[in-house]
C-alpha cells in the first residue's frame, strides 16, 4: 500500500491551540451526568428498562475472583478465555450497576458500585495476561511496580473515569475516599505511564515487529477520556492531549486512502470506530474547533463497514474476523451523521432496528456507550436501509466486491482479495475469495477461532484457519503461501460495469521458492444474473506434484455428478461448481468445529472440496464456473 504523510491532528492543533481551546476537566461535557434527571428520564423506555434490569441482575451476581493461578493459566495452558471471562465479567457487572443507578438514581446500586470500584482498584494490574509482555518482567504474573497500558487497562481506566463523572457526587455520599482512590489508581496506572513512557508499541514510535493497528486508536481514545475527565493540571492536560494527537497521527498515516481495514470488519469497530471515539472526545473538548470530519480519509474509514456488509448478519470476513457478526448501528449512524453520509446513517439505523439493545452483555467502551444511549431516540426515528452496494473496489487494500444487483440480496455476490501476507491479523490468503447466493454463504472464508497463546506467536501459522489450504486457494507443488511482507499479490487489476465485474492478480509472489511458480494468474468474473467464472492460468519452473484447488463450504457438497459439484447455502439455495472431470479429481472432507466463535457462524462443521490435477504440469489453464442449477422444463 502507498501512504502519503499526514499531519492531521498534532501539527494543526499544537500546544498553543490546545491551551487556548481545551476545556478544563470541570467544564468538559460529552454527555449528562446522573444529576441531570431530565436527560436520563428522556432516554427511550426500552433502554431505561433494560439498563435497570441489567443492574438488578448484576446486584444478584457474586464478583468474579482473579487469583494468581488464574493469571498464570495463560502461561500454563495457553488459554486466554478463563481469565478474560472473569476480568471482563467484573467490568460488565460494574458498568451495569453504574448505568442502572444513573437511570434510577435512588441509591439502590451505590454500595454494590463501591464494592466493584474497590475490587477493581485492588487488582494488581488492569492488563490481560496475554499482554503482560509489555512489562519488563514478562508474562506470568503482573508486576505491581510497573503499571503497563494495554487495551483493557485503558478500557478499565476509562470506565472508572466515566463512573467518577457520572456518579462522583453520589459516590462521595457512600464514602469520600472512594473518589480519591479511583483518581489515584487512574493516575498511577494510566495517566502517568502514558504521559511519561515512550516504549508502548501502540503509541507508534517503537513498533517492534508490526505497525500500529487497532490498539492505537483504542488505547488513545480511552487515554483521552481519562485526560479530559480527570486530569486537572493544565500543563499536564495539554501535554498529554498533544502526545495522544501525535500518536493518532501515526495511525492515520498508516491508513490507506481507500479507508480499507486490513484487520477485517470485526476490527473496524476497534480501529476506525475507536478513532471516531477519540475525534468525538476532542470535538467536545474544544467546542468543535478540533474537527477532522471534513477529511476525505475519515469519510473512507467510516464507510468501510458499509462496504464489508453482505446481507443480514453476514460480513466479509477476511483476516481475523467472523463471518456472522454484529455491528454497532448507533455508532455507525453517529459516524455517518458527522461526515454527512446519508447511506451510512441509513445503514446505522437499519442495524439498530435489528438490535435495539446491542450493548447488552458486551465489552463496552463507556465513551461510545454513553454517546450511543443519548442518540438512540433520534436513530430510531431515522430512515433505515441496508445499502447492499453493487460494486466496491478498494485499490489500496486490494479488495473487490460485486453482486448481481445493487440494493438486493438476490443472486450472486463475489468478493476477492489481493494484498500481502503481513497484514494486521494476517492469514496466508492472497487471492482468496468468497461467494454468496441470495444473501447466504456458498464458498466461505472460515474466519478465526478463539484466541490462544499460539494466535499471536511464531506458531500462528500452525493454526489451521490461518493456512492457505483452508482458504479458496491452490496448493502448488505441495506448497502453501508463506507469511511476510514480501509474499504479495502482483499485477492486481479490477473492472466493473453494468454487465460484469472482474478481478485479476498474479498469485506467484505469495508462494515461497519451493512452489517453483513463475506465474499464476487468477481471474474472477461475475457475469451479472448468470454466474461466476474462476480461471487459474499458471506456469511453473518445475512440476513435482499436481496442483490442488481448494473450495471451502459450510454445507456438505454433493459430488455424485462428475464435473458438476453441487453446492448449497445454509438456507438451501443451490449452485453447481463446474470443473473439467477429465483433468481433475474431486474429493471432499468434513471438518468438525468445536470452537464457539467458529460455531456461531458455521455450526458444528464445515467441508473442504479438493480438486486435484490428475497429472502435474508445467503449464495449464483451469476454468471453474459457478451457476445456478439448470431449471427443469415443465410440460
């Protein structure tokens, strides 16, 4: 990808600007606190009832424990889930109590809030075990002498800062030292390390093994919330905000002009959407004087999630993303409103209509959740529509999307990618594609399993979902693609018109030397209303083993008719994958799924079709066609 330097935030809004225009902590306002009874009473009844009910459920729950052995479970077993369930459970419970008290405001939840606040402040670290590599002592147990800031230390700090803003006066009636302890811990664990340390990789100037990703805006947006809500020293306030702007500029400088998110749509909610959280905080803190919403790049970043929507809950899930996911409609609507994009607003309203209470049971960023709550009534009254874009081309990300007809899920949908194999949350999948029919998956990208110690380790590509052979890709001379920035697509080309959409690239550069491939031209063509053609035209230096073409499905394929493999969507729509039976042998194998995240998309299993050449060749051209079954004539 080609990037041009951008100084959108820190240079335009230097310390002199910030000293003149940055609100004090006492005057900063993003949403009403609990004492503004009219504002909280005006929330939609469905939200007020749900918030109180969630608070009542939290009252009845014991607080999860976080013993040393649970911290060490990650080192001992590689499992992240056990600790994270307890860690996130505490915070969900605490936030539910805070919001219920804001709605009801009768003091019923205050003692439980005090208990949760005290428990969280007593934790040795707010970091996750998987992220303790940020501390000098390494992973295992947290070092109380070195507070480090990861995603969830930042989330925790912001949650406490918002609790102080929302219910500070009320907490003082329980005991005045509660607020003192809260502020002390946020200062010690968040404000001071972020201001004084330069070695957190997510800041952007010491990047270690990868460029900044969603961590940058996610951490920065929470840091900004803590600064703006709790930092009372004017000089430190300006210094900290400006340092955050410098860091956010690093993230902005790495974003492609097309706004594509190489981490996939699941991480859009923590990449571009967290940038939006930060921009909203800065906009509010400067009376609208810091306003980046006219920037074309910000517009494109916002639109990516609309471009990655297939239908219903189905999303284009390249990288570490899930094929079936939830998108925050309230946030999408607010982002669309800020940039003046009516289709994006309509998409957000449509999403919100499907799930009017998207925050229940989720890991919530209070900055976002509060802004969403106070926009909900307006969103519910807004025009709603899923965009179902006919064509999308992201030239920097090298992702193409096409469907038979825009505005409807009827017919075929095709998406394909180029790129390289060092993308954030990378899979070795250059040249992969997905096909849907009538809004349901036909040929799939599997997605990602629950994270473990192996996921972000040198053993990442031992995980089956990361491998070329579990994508819709060829294995060449028995060799899969390799990971690394040098393993990349070549000669990528795209074209679309009223009748067709085409995507072409050379896959050869994505494979290592053992594959002995000179050129592998893959062409995908959607003929609107007719079907999809895949052509693989290759030339090898040597031919040791026959090429194997893989096609991944979520419904068992039918191989009973040679040369006409029958595929089916979960809803029952059928298509035929035509191939040359004289040159290729078809086999299929099931793959059982026991991971809950994959099962949420694919149920208990999926299937891999292998079309294997009968004879290895130095040069060959294979054509595959996907079309609906022929209709049987009626008499």
